[in-house]
C-alpha cells in the first residue's frame, strides 16, 4: 500500500519559491526567444478566423495563410506610410521648434536671474553645460535607436515566420495537447483553448477600439486648441497610452512641448488639462467598459503583474502581462488545487467579513447589590 508523504508548509513554500524564482530567471534570460514567440502566438490566434475563412472557401491552407499575412503586411505598411509623411513634415519644421525652444530657455533664464538674484553668467554656463550633456545623451540614444531599429526589423521578419508556422501547424499543436493530457481532461482542455482564444481576441479588439477612441479625442482636442500636427500627435499619444503607467506621461509630454514652442506656456497648460480630462474618461469609462470587461482581473493584480512584466521584459512585458495573467487565471480556475489562486486573481468581491478579536475582554454584568 502506497503511503502519501505530505511536506510541511515551510518545506512546500520553500520549494515553490525556488521553482518560481528559477522560472522567472529563465523568462528573463530567454526573453529574446520567448517574447517573439508569444507575440507570434497571439497574432496567430487573432488571424486564425481569417485563415479558416479562406480555407472554407476552398483555398489551400498555405495559400490562405499567405494571403492573410500579405493583407496584414500591406495594411501595416500603408498606416506606417501615412504616419511617416506626417513625421517628415514634422522633422522639416523641427529646427524651428529648437530655435523657439532655445529662445524660451533664454527668457526663462533671464526671469530666474532677475527674480532670484542669480548671476546670468553662471546660469548661462550651467544651461550650456546641461545642453551639451543632453545633446551627447541624445546622440547616444539616436545611435542606440538605429541599432534597435535594425534588430526590430529582424525580429519582425522572424515573427512573420513564426506566425506562418504556428498557423500552418495549428492542427498538429492541438493534437499534441490532446495527446499529452488524459482523455478525461480533454473537455477541460478544449474549454481552456476556446476561452483563451476568446480572451485574447476580445482583449486586443477592446485595446484597438480604445486606441481609436483616444486618438480621436486627442486629435479633436488638439485641433480645437490649434496645435500643429494635431492628428499625428493624437495618434502617437494614443499608441503611447497603450503602455501602462508611463504611457500617459509620455503621451502628454510631446504635445505640451509643441504647444510651448509654437504657441505659449498657457496653451501647454490647456493641452495638459485636455489630456487629463481624456485620461479621466479613458480610465473610468472606456477601459472598464471596453478593455477591462474582457479580462476578469482585479486592479491590484493588474498593477502587480504589469510591474513584474516591465521588470522582466520591459515595455513588451508590460503589454503582455494582462492577457497572460488572464490565461493563467483561466487555467487556475480549472484545477481544484489552484482554484483559490484563481479566485484571488479575479475581480469577484465577496461580502465583507468581520473578524472578531480573540483578545477582546467580555464584559460581564455584575449582579445588583442590595442597598438595604
């Protein structure tokens, strides 16, 4: 008769912690391999219905995948060309922005030296020194950006190959999952796969819809204020807004800088107010109704996993953290031992539980004394 050995809690917790740290270490070290594969898998899941549509029309699977990827690439190139034309116009007027910005710095330094009795010579030398440092850092950033752009092109080409292979070998991968697990678990496996596809597609659809709405609101606000390149800045701000936490700050900084250099500081303040209003609408109405309703995660878990994803994989990890955690919760909900953890990740609020302190003294009523 087999006897089941049960480890003490501290031993089990130690083993789980070591395994978790080892797993996170592998994810960090192998991010250049894992991240493109995860992105390619997500893209393949999104493009799956399109490929299946062409297959149902009698087109071969390879040709269906090729047509789908060709349409996606052409659409992406078309959007990139539209944005690049606006960027070219923006870069043509960039020296004028720099000149106006330097003029504002000179006026600001004169105001500081007059009101705080700081020597203009010392202040100008300090500004010149900081400008030189910023220029050197900017040159290094530009050089690194060029290197990263080349690496990004390689990753994009490799990702297209990954997407093609995943779409082509999709039946083989599904059969592999059915073979690995026991026959009594096939129903749960199929349910998890179906719900995973639903979560990813609905989450990305909601995210895209949110970006379109935010881009429209940003562009309208900038057009009303008369800011140059309002549509370009609105689209860039909406793309940056997808990045959790730091996206909103980066999104408002560029329009404010353009408003300062082309208009006045008061216009920059108006841009800030407009973006704060849009962020309020986005955080309290758009995201809860369109994006957050797709993934049933509570806000605390969302913040923690975004920070963990940023620490592991940078911006790519911050973007992937929410859908991956939603998939993990989906798996936890199907395993009896892990159901409490799935409940912890979810957004279902239980009734408030009052905990009575065991150290509270009970007050015993004394019997009334006879005063006779």
